[in-house]
C-alpha cells in the first residue's frame, strides 16, 4: 500500500469506516451509514488523489502555507508539513498533508 492509500485508509477509519480492503489500487469498505443501497460496501473516497474529495476537508478549517520546498497544513489541533520533493506534484503534497491533518484532528478528538 502506498503512502496515499495508507493515508486515505487511516482517515476512513477515523471517520468510522470498517472492513476496509484494497482492490486493484482502490479501497473498499463499509461506510459509517452502512451503505444499504450497495450491500454494505462502497469505494472509500480518494482524498489524497482528488480535489473534489479533499476540498471539503480543507474547508473544514485547515489552512495551507507554502514555504520554499515544503507545504504545511494546520488546523485547530496542530499541523504537519510535507517536503515537495517527496511527492510527484505540489498538489499531491498539499492533499496529503490536508488528509493527514484531518485524520490527526479526528483521532485527537476521540
């Protein structure tokens, strides 16, 4: 499992998803509402790979700061940074730290 898939899985677990498995690069699992219309399974959102999924996370109070060779995401519970050189594109680094900060925020609040 790559770091993006792992970060997506960790966030899904923090949001209440269960029985998560990787199938062909995608994550499947049971969402908190049970997904009754799809026999209890659904595709876990690709927060690290798609701004349509990640955008709502950022709008929940996470700010981004760009500093030279890194990007930092901060929320009320703390912040993380990612080196741009560790990611193929700047937007990948941004989504990754947003997902990690949101996950930490949810885990911290439990």
